């Protein structure tokens, strides 16, 4: 039996709420990006899916690197000093606040999740620079107005905000509802705010099969979508070049590989600006 390598930064009360018999999306993704905050059940479905579609590991890792590039772009080139990261997941390395505060130590970041294990790990492992601030909200993507009201305790929503929603919207089964949630969140943010999204896409038979296997595991389902549906989240926004592209192709950094990370992954992303 594999050793349980999950970190014990979770309190007893929270451990009592954790179901270690069913895969968990944040722990599953944590396993794929090389983290240690996962359980045997997460690793088992992860290994099963690797056997079906090894490319999902590339999706997880290149999506994480896209986060870094997008946040550096917003904090550096666009002067964004406020970030709202929804669907935080379990902390690993180069989280949103770490990337932003390397560029701008006074940056303020609010993380949003409604999962006890995610929030407990966030409180234990995520810190802030003295000049900036990092907060964590127990709030639900399905209630955007409540998210915005709570975030306003840390962020000035009349000023530009970087709204980050990575690998999260696939959990919203109805596409129209997912678009509406994004629209309502952006409606509450000031002019000059930016939307950052990446999600896995139904762009290969392997990814579709991997999604089906994951959804059959008992975990909260994740729905892969078409590229045109990812683009639809940015309706009404000004797309930042190069537009809607595979995650390694968004402003790749010099790596010596075509497209930056090189992998032709089944995940698309974009960054859009609100006028």
C-alpha cells in the first residue's frame, strides 16, 4: 500500500470532515502538479487516468505555469495590485499571491473556496508580504454577489482587479450557468479589471475518456468543453493577445521549446480586459 504522504497541517476537526474514500478534485490536481496534500484514493484515480491519458499531467503542470505568466503580466505590465482567485485549490508553489507580490510587494490577494480542507491548508500555508495582504474566504462560486461583498473587505472593487478562475468552471455542469456566474463576477469589478481563465477541453479522445473515468470515480464531476465555449466566457471583454489558445501558447517564456512548454495540451486559456 502506498505511503500516505498528505501533510498534517489540517486540524482534527477538519480531518473528521474529510472523506478519504472518494477522490477529491483539489487533492487529485495537487497530486498531478507534484504536491503532497493528497490521499491514496486520489493517487489511485490519478494513476488510473494517467494510464488512460498521460497528457492530463501536462495539462495540470502547464496550467500552473500559465497562472504564473498571467499574474506576472497583470502585476507587471498592467499594474494590477488586486487579485481575486476563485477555486483556489490546495497550495503548492508559485501561488497567485507569491507571483504577484514578487512583482509588487503591496499586492492584495483574496482566495475563495468553500472546501474545508482547502481553506485550512490555505490558512496554514499561505502568507503575505508585510506591505501586501492575503485573505481567504469561505464562499461559493454559485453566489457571485456574496463573493464580491466579502472580497470588498480586502479589495477596492472600484479599482482594477485580476479575477482568476483556473480549472474550476468545468465543475459547473450547465454552460449557460457557468457563463452567467462569470458575467456577474465581472459586473462587480471596476474598469480595467482582467479575467483569467483556463480549463481542460474536449479536444482529444484521450481527454474525453479521462474526464469520463474521473466522473465515474464518485468525485464531483468535471465537464470538459469545446474551445468556442471557453471563448464564450470572454464575451464583452477585450482579449489580450494572443487570445484564446492552448495554455502553453499564452505568452510563452523562453524555454528553448516551441510554444514555451512544448506540449499540445487539451486545455485552453485566455486573459480579457474589462473596458
